[in-house]
């Protein structure tokens, strides 16, 4: 299935050396959407991200560039992109990762075959960039091979459905996606996890995930919020 229209949100913070590759992976899909909007949201970067993003917007008609006047954090940057999304389907990509070429073809086919699907995920594959081994904050089983991609970069969802579940909670610095997926499951609907790899996830010395490993207290807040919603 060819997706009718797709909005992709890519938050950017000091990602000048990565973001072009991320955008290229969206533009190189084997089954490109009929209409495409790529929202590059620069979260007040202090490196050369502004120049790179402006060049990408000039080079590709689908790319829309927004430079935030102050740093909002990844959830705030993503929310800015979500508010600007104007197509039927919504997806995300982190600045240092890249989609597999058949991501949209595989996930779009699920919506064609099962229209009642809430959202579709897929497997994530890790690769090392500039480091000789998996960073210490990585989970041990990540070395065993591809893992289920319970993260926004592996997601395809109808934009209306995402907004019904709710925007990302900007109080979370690292766990906004964990909180959103918890709310999505509580909202009901069918979640599909494909056995196919849809995301290449880059492991390098400056991953935001490394900071997330030091912020496990946020996960406790997510769990607490989930329990309170069940009352």
C-alpha cells in the first residue's frame, strides 16, 4: 500500500552531522507517500544544525524547517511538529537514526489489510558509529540482534489517532515516548509489531539514550501516572 499522505517529525538538537542522512532515509522509501511533509524542528541547536536544515529545506520541497527560539526539549520539539502535521498519517525519526527503505511499504500494508489498526511498529537494528563496542548504558540483549521497536521512530499512525491519544508530555525529558505508549495502550485499539526491521538505530558517544539511562526516576513517574489512570 502507498500511504496517501505522511507527515514526519524530526526533532533536531546539535545534530548537524546526522540529520541529512535521516532525511535522506525518509526521501528514499521504496513506496513513497503520495504527499510528504518532513518537519525539521531545530530545538535551539548551538552547532551547525541551522545551516544544514536550511539547506535541506531549500533542496527538498517536502522539507519544512522550523527554528525554535529557545530549547524546549525533545518532547516540546516533537509537539511543535505534531501541531504542524497536515497529512493523514504521522511518523517520527530521531536525527541520528535512519529508516529502512521499506518501512512505509511494510507498515502501510498493515493499514490496508487491517483498517481497524491503531498503530504499527517494527523491529529496530543497532549499529555502532565511532565506538568500538556497545556503550555501557545499552541493555545486554541488544547485542543479540534486532529488538522490538517500542519507540516513536519505529511508529506509523494516523495523525487523528495520535492526537486523540494526546500530545507528548513535555514534563518528561527522556521518557516522553514511554509515557505516550502507555497511554496509547490504555486507550485501546490494535497495536501491530512487525517482525521486519524498519529502523536502523545509531549507537554513538553522544546518544540521548545515554542520558535516559541516568534518568530512570522518570520511568517511575510514568508507572505512577499509569496506575493513577486505572483508578
